[in-house]
């Protein structure tokens, strides 16, 4: 009988939190591309999460990529109506 690995969900949650923290740090320093990469990693670890979708929208707004920002805002609206 195989048991579920209790570390795997925790590791994805912690990994997503670390990526989000790095994204916020990079965004504060003006590294918009780095922030987008970090938030993208957070979304890969925990897809469809409202806070990470809003972070991506904010990073794209700061990078003046309005089309991408709107796309992530729409996804965030669907994730948490």
C-alpha cells in the first residue's frame, strides 16, 4: 500500500511563498521582468491562486504590459468572484 507524501503539498506551498516573496522584493527594486519570472514560478507551484494572479497583474502593469495585466486580472476575477 502506498501512502501520500505529506511533504509534497507543503513543499509546493512553501516554494510558492518563497517565489512570491522574491517577486515582491524584485518588484520593489524595479526589476519588473525578474518579478514576473518569480510570480510565474509561484503560479506554476500553486496554479489559480488569487494572490499570485494579482501579483502577476501588478508586475505586468509596472512593466507597462497592459494586455498581460488584463489577462491576469480576468483570471483573478474567475478565481475569486
